[in-house]
C-alpha cells in the first residue's frame, strides 16, 4: 500500500481556532483488509498521540460513513472496512474519500483526503454472452456490424484496452476506438456466401491493461441471410434527454428515430434496449414500435444523475443499428437537510462561562445547487447561539450565564432549511440539562422568629421551628441548622436552647423563670451541604410567658414581728378615716400581679372596711363604747392569676377614748417592729420621695428657725423629752432611722380637716408642755414627728388621711 503525505501551512479561519489551509492527502489501494495502516495522521498534523486522546480526536465525514478509523494511542489512520473503488466511485477516474479530523479544546479541524487507487480486480464483461447477427450474403466488404462493447469496471490502465477474434477467420475483423460509443464493430472483410457457409461461430475476446491482464469473451453467431441490402439508420448517434427526478411513471423522456430505405418487411423497424448489465433494474422502457422511452420507476438524482442506454433498431430483414441515449436526471428539492452530530455535552454546570461550546454538528443536503444550500437557525432561544465553525460545521455555544434555579433544562431547537422552492426544513432538538452549583444560600421564610414559652416549662419542650429553603438541588439544597452566638465576643450560644439540625425544631432544654429571665435571643444558622457550604443566620427571640407562680408578699404591716404591732384609733375618728394601709407586692407580672384586698376576718366586721384596690383600712362607722378596745383583722391579699394565689395580713387595732402620754410606751414597742418587715422595694421608693420632701422641709424649717424668737407664746402638744425619748427608742430598734425623722409645722391655718382629732385630746396633755410650745390657735407651732407619721399625714394631693404618731393614728 502506497501512501503520500503532504504537510501544509496552518492558517486561522473566522470563528475557528485552528484550521489547516489545505487538506492532508493520502492514497490507498482498494480491496485492502480492514485494519490496514494508511498513514500516521498525528505526525502529519503536528500532533502527538497524547494530544489526540486529550482533545478527543475523532473522524467526521459528510455522509456519516466511517471508512477509516483513528487509533488515538498511536496516531495511525487505518482502514475500518474493505474499500471497493467501483462501488464507491463507479468509473470515475478520480476517487477521493474526504473527511475531517476533529479535535476539541480548542476546536480544530484537519481536512484529510484519501485517494482510492484502482487495482485490476474486474475482468471485462460483455453485455451478452452470445450475440447473434443476421448478415445478408453478398455484403460489401467493409460493411460494419455493431456489437455491444464489453464493460470493465476498472479505470485507467486497468480498463478495457483491446479486442481480438479467436479463432481468426477471413471474414471479420474488429474495429475498436475509445469514443463515446458503447459498441464495437465487426468489419466484413470478405463477402459471405450462404450457400457455402450458412453460419459462422467465433469468439470475441476483450482484454484490459492490467498486470496480469484480464479478459472477457462473447460468442458471436453469424447467420447468413439472403440479401437485405440496407440496415436501419438512426437520425443521431447519441440522443440526450432530461427528466425531473420527480417525474411520475409513464412520463416520456425522449424518442429515438431510425429509418430503413428498404421496403416491405425489410423496411419495418422495431426498437429495443440492447441487452446490458442490470437491464432489469433500468427505470425506463422503450416502445418497440414508436421508439418512445418512458419512465417506469421513481428516479433519484442523489443516486444516479445520468443514465446511459443503448437502443437497437432492427428491420424485418434482420439488419440492425445501435445508438446511445443519455438521460440526465434533473434535481428537484426532494431531500430535507440532515444534521450529523459530532459532539454534544450535557449536562452543563450552571456556572458555565458564556461562549462555551455545547455541541458540534454538521449539516448536509443531498440535493444540488440552490436546493443543497443550507441555513441554520435557533427557535426562540436567548441563552444559546449558533456559530459557523468550518465549512458545513456549526457550533452551539452559550450566550449568557445559566441559572439552574430559573431554568433546569433547555430544549434547544435547531432548524436547518435549504434554499429550494418550496424550502425543506429539518429540526434537531438538543436537550441541555443544567447541573447544579452551590450558588444559593438557604433563605428563611421569616426575617426573624418570635417564640413563646411559659415559665416553669418541661425540659426539652418544643417551642417552635425555623424553616429555610435552598433553591439549589441535591446535596447543595440539604439544609442543616445550628446555633450561633448573637455577638462575636460571646463564647457559646445559650445553653438552654437547642435546635434540631435536621428539621429546625427549637427546644428549651431546662425550666425558665420569668422573674429571672424574661427574654432570650439567639442566632440560628442554616447551612447547606455544598462545597464550599453557604449559610444564612436568623434571629430567634424567645419570650418567657409569666405564670402565676408567686404569691403576694405583704410588706406592711410586718407579719414576722414579735410581738405584733398595733394600730391606735381614737374614739373620735370619723367614718372614712384611714386607719392603716396593707402594702403588698407580687413578683409576677401582668394580671398575675394585680392585687385585690379583702377583709377575711374581723372582731367586728362592720367597723372597718378594706379598699379592694389599694388595701387601705378605713373606719366604716363611728366608734362606740360597746366596741371592743382590741380589734383583730385578717386581710386577704389575692392576685389575679389563674388559679389565683393569696396571702393574709393580720392587723391589731386598739380603740382609745383618750390620747395621752401613758399610751406612748406601748406604742414605742410597736414602732420598734413596724418597719422591720419592709423590703427593698418599698425602701427604694420611699428614699426618692423622702429626699424630695426633706429638701423642701429643710428649707422651710431653716426659715422658721430664724424667726423663732419673734414668735408668740404657744403650747406644745407633746413634751419634748417624752417625744425625743420615744423617737430615740424607735431609732434604736431599727424601725425609725434618723434619716426619716421629720419636723411638722402646725399653723393656725391648718384647718379642721387635717388634724381635727387633736383638739379633743389637748386637755389631756401634760401641763408642763403648755408653756414650752404654742397651741393650735397660735400663729405657728413646731412638732417633730417620725417618718411613718410624716408619710401618711402629709398627703401632697391634699386628701385627708390617717397618719401615725408612734403608732397613733391622727387626722
């Protein structure tokens, strides 16, 4: 097998990374065995076998047939099948098989042409193995008698070269010329004599020029007839006709005409096709009388563009003539374009860059001329485009970025249309799947979550769930949940809250106390399983709902004092006067801390009334002599929870007919324990109010001290010694701190509504006090009193109230 290599320059073509300027040409003899080596195409293309494999080198031919095979490992081009030149190219002098060597990354084409060389593998064959000729006797020497020529499928020197007669005779020789005629002529060298020899039989041998030569033989049978002086004569040696390949059966192609100057039976002419190879397959028939050639079978321009026929005209005397008929088939647009896919990549990652080659394909049309001109286009597609690559090759490339979450699959419809009239089209649909890339973080269905849990909850209680959705697919869409710290400086998230990593359920791991923790805030992170993973955080705010789990706490009167303090009420107190006030607090909130006060038990239930909202104990009716001096009250303090919780406060009240010094010692004991049960809540509130009050009183007292010498004589309500001693005793016991001792100025304008009960008890005051102070009718009086008395007696709003002086109420 001979092969020729031609290495040509490389040049750049439009839209093609690298294309060879001229093809790489080889030659190979036909009939080679499959697997025979043609050439090393990788070496001639300037490539290495490793490059062939890496760039997915392959062979692409226009007709889709694979006559050759590329060995990527060695770079050799080998035969994929046995080649039959006569089958592929017929009698064409040049038989070339063209294909493209296609490489990817980058896209590159090499045009390869392989010339198939003829070998002498066919012997000449006569159309008829036995030819009978009827020749009249006394024919003129030099008369010529046509005989259908032999056919040799080989070409060039292997084709038919010579004819001989065996055995040689004195009557005939062979005349053979390489012309368009498809017949030879037997030349009569000597007139025949029927009476001497009525028949003649010899062999006509056709020999080709092969080495060794091949030959074919036909038996010539000569029948000597009585004289028929004129043979038929055609009007043309060669008839040429045209017919559309779409012509229906029965269509007339042309008509041959032969004439014979003889008359009678010798002048009657009949027509027939000269017997030829494959006569039964001819798509034509001839009318024996008229010479009309008609179509009998469908024609196909793509299979056979030209038909060569031989027509014999025979007269009644047996003389005949031959002519050649060429029927040209005219192409019509009866073949739609075809798409041959060379490569196709699917699925594509959604982060594929614009301009990426998705598919490479070739288009072809078996029609010719304008009917074979093809144009390609996309139908309603913005994400992809077509790009001409090389000759009839196209590339399908991406035009824009792809987003699987928006479109997971593209149906790219390519339409190929020819330029015929009407045009024929072919569509090819590429289903391009888009593979997911982790480009979307999980998204929560809320910007923040607020959840509620009742205090004293069960450990591990479910309080809600967070939900995040990832628009990616597969592992990239699998979301797991975890806790994060709210502030970067924090070490660990709250240990009392947990989130299920799979479904986002939020649990509280231990009981919570509303009074200690009212709100918790954590960050929940949703993370996908992509690489690298993407995450999103959301704030989860847990609000603790208060439960009624704290009973009211009585601050005043103190319930743990021993002995219990007593409240003193003068017999002259009027209805509605404030006796004392029950002060209580509840650590709960909301309606659970709304307190109501109720009189639970009393020595005389009708004597006192308790304010349900403020806990004030007031006289309900005037004090009578029949009332017991010592009254015991039990006040119920109840919150508004469900169920409600309660506490009780026990009160001791003494009813006195007179207000004298002798009661003070007993009251000093009560004063000593009065404030011992006050909690920090009441003290803090009293401090702020007292500071404001002390500032005002201090300024007022300073002014009055400066004018004391100018005041008129008056009467002191109480002796200075006794009062100071009682105050000192109270301060010593811890119930009357020095910081809460006030000095009250009583003027003549005080009014009956403020200290009305003091007037009836003035006569009981010790006489020594009348000379040391001023009376209630004097212009100004000064009276130092304890804090408990000042808080109750000096009501800034002006509302009458009952106060305490060392435990003694006054109004």
